[in-house]
């Protein structure tokens, strides 16, 4: 019984320590294919969701992950690469996101994600904390890649 209890308690802690993170890959140069894919997905978002275009005018930066792959069976993982744009469309950096989860789950999916960073503190936080891969947040039964101040 003690061994089972230890396993149940230590497994989530181990998963947190193993790399649920968003990490900055580089701030210059970059991957032209990733850049184009991110810009294409962002334009598609603006075309299909007019409110997203409104948000662009208020956002300090937009972090776009054009493709995130997620798969799991009881234990899952997801990951993808993204690009951060400033409000004028200039590339601020390239990022990698990864997460692990556990719980009742089975299957695989591919999706895109755009995060609108609405103030400079959020941008600064992501640029400084993601440099060393220290972003971790905990949700009920899953671990996700990022937490921003005040959220």
C-alpha cells in the first residue's frame, strides 16, 4: 500500500519536473517555414474570427503555434514550435512548447494555438522565463506549458 501511495504522489511531481515548458529557441534568424506557417495560421484566424483581428490592435505580442501535436493513452504528451510576433508583425522570437498530462484519455490530435499577450509585463515575463525553460503551471489532471502573471 505504501508503495502504491508513493507512486500516486510522486508521478505528478515527476511529470512537472520533466519539462512542461515553453522555451525560447532563438530571437533572430529562425526557421522560414515555421515563420510562414505561423503567419498563415494567424491570417486564417483573423479571416474566420473578426474579434481576433480586434485583439491584434490591443496586443503587445502574439505567440502563434501553427501545429501542436498531442497524443496519449492514460499518459499523454504534446509539443510544437511557434513564433512570437509584435503588434506590427515583426518576429520577436521562436518558441518550443511541450506538456505532459495524465488521466482518462486516449487518442491523438493536431491543433493550432495563438496567445495574445496584452501587456508588456506578459511579453517580458515570457521572454525572460522562457529563456531558461522555467514555465510550468498545474491544472486539474494535466500540466500545461505556460502561466502568465495575474492569470
